C-alpha cells in the first residue's frame, strides 16, 4: 500500500523535466483531448487514452472532462476531471466506477514478464479528490489473466497529493508480443460487492470477485464532488523519476495511433459555404463513391470509421454536382488509410472525382483503433 504524500516531502522526485522514453503511459499530462473537452457519457469520450466507465448505475450523473485545475508549479496545464453531479449513495452489487488506460502488449516486451528477469515498475501520479480515503489501483494482464492490486490513500480532501506505487515484476505472467491488450491500469473510484474483496498480495491469478478492488475502499459515487488526476507515469524501476514532459506534437501522434477525428470546420459566416473537406476519391456510379484519406500515423489496427452527425449533413462534391450523403457503405480501412463507400444523390458519372465535405462543425468523422 502506498500513501499519497505532499510533493514537498519527496525531495524533488517529480520535478519538471526528465529523460525521453521512460513513460509507458500515453498522454500522462492529459494535454490531448481529440474527442472533446467534456462529456456526460461513459467510455472513451474526453481525454485521449483514458476511459471513464460508470457501469450499471441506476441514477448516477457523471461528467468527465479535460480540466485546467492542476498542481501549482509542477509543469502541468491539464488534468482529467471526473465529477459526480448526481450521487448514488447505495451501490448495487454489479456497479463499477473506474478510470482506465490500456497499454498495447508489444510496448511491454522490455518488462520480460514470465521470466526470472521480470522488471519492477513504478506508477506515479498527482491526484486530488473531494473524498479522502483509500482507493484501489488494478493492474491486469489479459494474456495471462494475472492481476496486482495495490492501494493508495488520499489524506486530505481537495488537496493535490503525489502518489508513488512500486509493482514487482511478474515472473509467472505472460504478455504476448502483439497489438492487443497488454496491461490495463485502472483507478477504482467505486465498486459493488461483485467486484470487491481482499486482493492477493503482489501478482497472482485474477479473480474478479476478490482482486478488482479492496472492499474497504471509498465509494466516490456516494457524494457530489470531483476527482482529478494528472502527471501519470509508469516506468521501469523502483523509484519515481521526474515526469517525462514531451512536445504536444509527439504526444498527439502517440494518441492518434488509437484515435483521431477529422472535420469540425464550421460554415463560413459570410457565405455559409461548406469548408470541411474530409476525404477524396471517385464516383463508381451515378450515386456511389469510394473515398479515402491517409492516416496521420500507422494505427494500431484497421480502424472503425464513424460518422458523428446525421449522414445528410455530409455532401459529396464532383465537377458536375454536389449531393447530400444518403448512406454509408462498407469500411475498407487499413492501418495506413481510411477508405469507405458512400451513397449520395444522382447526377454523377463513373470515374468522376469526388470530395467528401461536412456542412457544420459537428459533422465530424471519428477513426478509432482503441484497445
């Protein structure tokens, strides 16, 4: 168990600066939020690479958002804020409230899990909560169905505290060398009895009813309040080193391997013309087209393509005409290119060049290869 402590007592172990390449966590400073800065939905909807889930609740209201509330003078501009707006005092057995980042398996091969050389890890982060007390952190390896569940204690409500947790290497575990789920890091805010128990010490075979969280941890859902986290770092070794600050561009590229969004251009105020040009391709018949666009980075897997607005708010423009989209066809995307079929109004010929355009700011397209 690790206790949250004030930064001043850590002899500068989390000063601004750092050596490049240590942090296994992506977007640890919460700077990238491609999906938007706020959402009341459960899942991946705000800060990139962090999933906020509140499952099976009867009435809880939760807002996840990118916040500018940060620990003073530590080099951070953003945090992930999770706010309970409608409380649920009594938890049903199956209710679950978490923050999670899932790390790609092939990014973890240097840990040498499953061998006598398995390396220790140190997880560090800044945290602030309106509810003091004990919180659980679940580290789960899906390939070997293994878990390790340490805890930390927030000693003072509404006060930034720095947490470090050291995790021994798993000599009996397995992390496959692929693009699947390698390690899940989960901060538990509230759990029902189906998920809570007395977790085993260190690494061991995972049991959802015992190893997900400690039964005596806080119930953050029982009050209206805020939980903030930033400066998340997971690194090899037994000591939390200074947070690894990197450029926004480098951070964004890492996030885009799992998700990016195109569009979001509003109509020009003067003319109302459509300015959001999203993809290009060709007509394959009077009403059918295939559109393509290169991905900004190589994605983790062939991505899903989702039109975020009603399809009628997108148009296909050719040299002959511009018609509203009426249907989205097959997704033919790869790790390097998005490609999809669209059906639109008539008056075009096979082989005509075609451009997909959006008509308003919310007419975006989401491309996701999330774990």
